[in-house]
C-alpha cells in the first residue's frame, strides 16, 4: 500500500516514501512478482480532479494520478523495473468531498462509489482501478 496523495504526495513526503518502499522491496529480495504498488486504499482521493479542492492547498500532487506520475520516476531511479499501480476507487466518487481538512479520513460524509473496477484507466502507469474496501 503506497498511501495516497493526501498523505505522501507532499514535496516533503514523496521522496522519503519512495525510499521506504524501495527499502522494503529490496529487503524482500526485489521479487520479480512485484509489479508495483496500490494507492488510495480505503481513502477518498479522486483520480483526476480539477480544480484542486481547497483542502489540498500546498500539495502539487493533490490527486492520485498526479501522485503516481510523481512517485513513479523516483521509484524507477531507485531501481524498480517498469513500476505500475492500482488505485482503490471504491470511495472517491464524489469530488470534492465534504472534508474540512485533508486529514479528515474517517467516515467522510457524502462520499460515493467511484469508477467501477476496470483496466481502462487512460494512464500507462495505472494498471487498474479496483474496489479494495467497502464503497460509499
């Protein structure tokens, strides 16, 4: 689980996150069976939001697509071969959410199911949209 844009997309967090993911992958022996990482598991972040919601102010990687596009080159530079992602969209159907702050991650009111699971993502880094957690 590679977190989400609201937690690890920030400039101060994304580099250390990529380093930590690389340390874990390396300690596991760099298994060829690991194709990439999952993002937004159990969270509410949108895939491609415009304009940026006010509660994301200061984070240039404010949606999941921006986040994977930003972290992918860091992982590649650290030795990950052809890293890809899957993103949980089970709870991100209403954007912007009713969150007052991005740290309001528990039981956000007014959310909805996001994009149904599919491999048609429109981004070569994104293998699939999935529903990992109960939706809504």
